[in-house]
C-alpha cells in the first residue's frame, strides 16, 4: 500500500521537475510539496515495539538542539 503511494509521489515530483525545472519552483508549488510531505502518514517500527513517525522527529531534533546549546553554554562559561 505505502510503496504504491511512494511511487506515485515520486512520479509526480519527477514530472513536475521535468516540466518546470528545479530553478522555477514557485512558492505555491513548494507549499504543495511541503503539505504532501507533512500529510504523508509514514512510520517505522523498532523491534515491533516502538513506533517512530513524523511526530517523533521534531521532538528528537528539539532534544538534540537543547543539549548542543547547553554544552555550548558550558564551554563559553569556561572561557
């Protein structure tokens, strides 16, 4: 099921870039691509126990960014 949707989305993007080229990406086309990616319901399963989907990725990025800022502030305080 998901593989057919992925192939359809890939075909749409390839046909768009074939017609318009990558330099002519209008904002409304970019919005359509972003909305399509955000609405795409995908998930990964880690050992059939933990489900990782597009809601977990921003949490991971936020956590990693917080730790980087904390470490940066510790190093700045030492100097």
